[in-house]
C-alpha cells in the first residue's frame, strides 16, 4: 500500500482489519439466524416439509453456480490489478456486477413464483425461516452489487494500481463472504 | 499490499473448479437414496469444505495473521456453542 498511515499496530492495513471486524459481526448475525433455523427445524421435525417439494432446486442450483462464478471473476480482477492489468480488473468487476444482478433477478423470480403458489413469509414456520434467511442474504447481495458498481466506476477513473488496490480487496472480502454464506444457505435450506 | 504478508498467489481457477464440482456432488448426493442421516452429514461436510475453500483462498485467510483467525473464528465458535446448547431441549426427540 502506498500509504503507510493505513498500517496499524498489528501490522495489518487498518481498512482491511476494519472489514474483517465487520465480517465478524456479520458472522454473528448469520450464524445467529442459521442457529435459530436449525433449532426451529428440529422443534418442528415431523411437520417440516421436504424442501424439494416446495422450492425450485434446479433454478437455485443455477443461482449457486452464478454466485460461485462471480467470486471467481472478482478474484481474477484483483489478480489482474496486482499484475498491473487494469482492463482485466474492469472486466472482472463488470462481470461480477453482472452476475450479482442476475443472481438477484433469479431470486426475485423465485420469490414471485413461491408467493404465487401460496408459500409466503407467514404461511408456515418454514416460510418464515426461508424468507428471513434468503431475504437478508439477498439484501447483502444487493449492497454488494451497489458497492461493486462504485468500485467499477472508480477503476475506470484510474483509482487502482499494482501499488494501491485495497478498495478492490476489501469489497472482495465482503463479496466472497456473501458467497460463503450462500454456500451454507443453499445446503441447509434447499438440499437438506 | 503493505500490511499483508507477501505470498504466492493461489490457483484461483482450480478453486473455482473445485467449488463447481463439489456443488454438482452436493446436488447429486441430495437425490441419492442413502439414509437421511448419511445424506445430511455428507452435505454439511461438503458445505464446510466449500466455505473453507472460499475463506482460505478467495478471502486469503490462509495468508493472514493469527489475529484475523481469532477475530473470525471466535464468534463462529460461540454461535455453534449457543446453537448446540439450545438444541439440548430437542435431543430426546432426536435420539428416539
């Protein structure tokens, strides 16, 4: 990093340390939600529906692949700017924004179909859990897409270089965390 | 980036393909006629492997200092303890 003022007493860039501490609070938030889901599911183990009878698993599997791809495009963008290849960063960020937007569109379509079929946040305890968990995750994806768009614009304005790419690395930490949470949600909500 | 331990770049493409293939395995296992307990354990194991790959290589946790592990893993540990303790209420149901 070009600015030594960003290095804290722990020898870690303070912006990155701040993001990790924020992510720790996010871990508490999501593990709290997931823990509640597990407890509620076991409390209603005999009446809990088989997820595949309610949810569209193939569509969500596609969405999972999309989010995995978006993490790959972002990390490739980061690797590009580290090598001084700015166009690679711009392409990586653009594809990540695009894939994140597609993910949100598919989730919106999924919600529309489920609500049309009578599966709502108030229709059952499974509905409450499903919409709470995926809704909060979707809100995080939306925040990530907006943030990534800002970083993409900044990349076109020449803010990033092989010496200064913290802005990309920090949004990357957030985005990969959102991907990581989805990996867990896809398994526990849709597959199990 | 200063403040970050210099390290060899992970093979991002390999991580991507690993995540891709593990997701296919997950979907296949979810539709296998195995015992429910075996399916759940396998799926949870695969999800943990995938999440670990993302955290270690995409988020570069593997190359971070110990303090970052403490910041990240301690709340995770507490949340698991909380869930397991509350689940005690349901243990008799689960074991019968």
